[in-house]
C-alpha cells in the first residue's frame, strides 16, 4: 500500500463524507425548518394556535429522536430501498441521515424561534400582518444568527452520524476508518481519518460562527 | 372615536379566573389625547390591547370609528389594524432591519407599492427628525431615537388613532418630555386621536386632555385633566395627583392649627388657581375686606398641558363669622377651595 494510494483513498472518502453530510443537512432543513416553524406557531397563545397539530407533531418528533441512530439506520432499510433502490453506499446513507436529522432540526429551529421577544410579534400583529408575513419577515430574519448556529450544530452531528453509517457500508470516512483502520489494524489510516474529521468539524463550526456573527452584526 | 361599553376580560390561568377588566365603559373623542393611568396590574395594558384586539375581550363592545371591532373577521381585523398605530414601552423594533426598513414594514404589510412606500418612509423620517439615521440599525440608537422610529412606524399608514402602551416608561425624564412633545405635535398636525396608558402622572399632566383612572380592573374616575388635578374625587386619583403636585400638608401643621384653637379660629385652606385667575391679587384683597389674617404655608405654580396652574395652602386666622365670609368670597371668585381642617 503506497502513500499515493492512501492519499487517494482518503480524498475520495473525505469527498463522500462531505457529500453525504451536505446533502442530508440540506434535506433535513428542507423538511425540518417548516416543522420547527409549525411547532412554534401552533403552540399555546401563538399566532396559529392548534393544540392537536402541536401535540401530534411533538410526539412524533420525540418518538423518532428516542431511537438510537444505529438502530434507526437498520429500521428504515425498507424505506431507503424504496427511495433509492439500495441500502448500501453513499447515496443510500443520505436517507437515514436526513430522516434522523429532521426531528433534530425541528427542535433546534423551535428553540431559535422561541427566543424572539413576543413584543416583536405583537408589533407586527398590531400593524395588521398575517401569519405568513410574521413567519417570513419577523420570526425567521430575527432568528437568523441563532438558526445559522443551529445549521453548524446539525452539520457536525451529521458528520458523526455519517461515520456510523459508514460502518454498515455507508461509504465515506467512516467506512475507511472501519474497514482499513480497525479491521486491518492500519493505524495510519485510522489517524488520518480522525484528523480529517477534526478539520471538517472545526471548519464547519468556524464557518457557522462567522456567518452567525455577520448576520448579527449591527444588532448589539 | 372610541366607544367602549361594559368591556370585560377574564383570564383563566390553571383553573383560576382572573378578572383583568370589569365592565369598563369609556368614550374617547376624536382628536383628543386621552390618558389612562393606573398602577401596574390595574388592567390598563389589557384595556389598550383590547382596542386593536391583541387581547380578545370576554364580553362587551368596542366601537372604533363607528365600527364594532369585537365582531370582525380575521381579514377585516387586519385591515382595521393597519389604520390603528401602536407604540410600545420597549419599542419592539426589528433588529434585523435598518431604521428605514423598520418604518417601511407596515407599508409592506399594507402592500403599498414600493415607490410610494419609499417616499412615505422618507417623509416620516423627516417628521421624527431622524433623516440622518435611515441606514442605521436600531441597536445603534438611543432610547428616545428608538421611540421616534416606533412613532414613525406607527404613523406609516396614516392612522386615525394612535395607541400608546407606556411609550415613555423606559425613557429618562428629559427624553420623555421630547417624545411627549412629538406626540402633541402629531396630534395637532394630523388631528390624530391618541389613547395612551401610563403609570406616570407627569405624562398625563403634560399631554392629555382627558384622563381615566383605572384601579383594580375598574375605571374609578374620568374627567378633564384640569379638574382631576384640581379636585380629584377618588382616593386613587388623589394619590396620583399627589405624586406630581406637592399637596400634602405636613401633619404638624394640621395639629398646630387645631392647638391654637381658642378664641380665634384657624382654617387651613388650599386654593387652586387656574389660568387667568392665577394673576389676581386675591390674598391682599381678602385681608383688606375681612377681619382675617393669612399665613402662606405652601405655594407652587405648575402647568397642565398649556394652562398655568397654581396651588396655595393658606392658614386663615380670625373670628368664625369672618372666616366664613372670607371662604365664601374665595369661592365666589371662581377658585377651587378645599378646607383641610374642617371643624
């Protein structure tokens, strides 16, 4: 095994991880962001109070979140197969990663939006704003810095989950570390993947903080 | 402009019923500045929020500009709200928007074409004296400047009514005065009806035409600010008036006057001078006409909105008959008289 081979393998695995994490982060926000918004606005006393929707949604989210990811991964294999035709490989792991992250994102979004001072919503209501305007022009823009930090947290969590998916053939750095590093006692590969993971996580956190800072600039 | 009848609001919190407003009835005339004063928890915040239905009343009727607003459908209510401006104690400006975009927000909500909205926003910035702060974020403004933005925003859709929820309570006295001045200016300039709530009698004194005193969920007194100040009828109103005018006579003085109560009689009298009567030399003519002596214990002169208003506490000493005549004389001059140590 040459150094060139190692480097090539590492680059491919890194790219796979980035691809899996980026895609599942995107899809988990596509579904999780609206769910988080619904959780907030249907809560008691909020602009679209609806206790049935709120309770059912909250229950589903809690139920999904209580399943350990490694079990969830196996549990939803039929769904994964249905959606992408296979349950092995990089593309296939995007399905469980996304599905597991959606309830997580929904709760993060909920927390961010709940921080907003009710006075701002009241002010918008007093101007005759409808619920859609309040969501898109008050809640989301005001919570932007906090939402961006949430994206960083989600991405980092997904880096960890993607490694777990790697163990069951999901591809990426997890697969590399498991098959070569662990099962074949290739310490170099083990350490190389760990270092790359650390760099990715640090990079994401730094980027998230920078973006959040930029968004909250001038806000005091 | 506003006609409230038997407005009741009951909150239910963990099985317990809390009455926030108890059969409140009130009329606010077009073009006036009407103040509602009360201690915190008296229900004034709930009352002002019922007028644009931020709080849903439990019972009663609210007419705004001849329209019953408690029975409106959602979209009708939104249309009505666009014509009722509101300002808040903590300003409630969007931190993600510049001053300019904050003022333009209600125009966006009302779907005003962008070109007109921009022009109107510039106008409003001029009106509140913040033309140079258009591109600044609220966090970079002082409290007074924030409230000016709040006022500009509230006026954006040319409302006929402005609701003010403790708009000056978070400001220092000097800034409070300048914001109140601005409220008076816009009240005159646009014949805007203003309903404000406050716990500060100074606010009532400086801008209001009429005042309602709310205590324990009920209106206990309504009247012209001048008459409430000169002759408060309820204990709550009296304590509010005393909070800004020094009307209390020290108890030693009250005791002293009764102690010298032998052959000569003494009376402690508070005289309120309003407007032009503040200029007349009534004490010297009193002494000349009747056989009484006058001892000035306390006096001050103040201003209620635009009218000078004086307050004088006198000790009158003389024979009972002379004292009676002297008091009758003062009353006939149209002065507000209050005898503090009734015999």
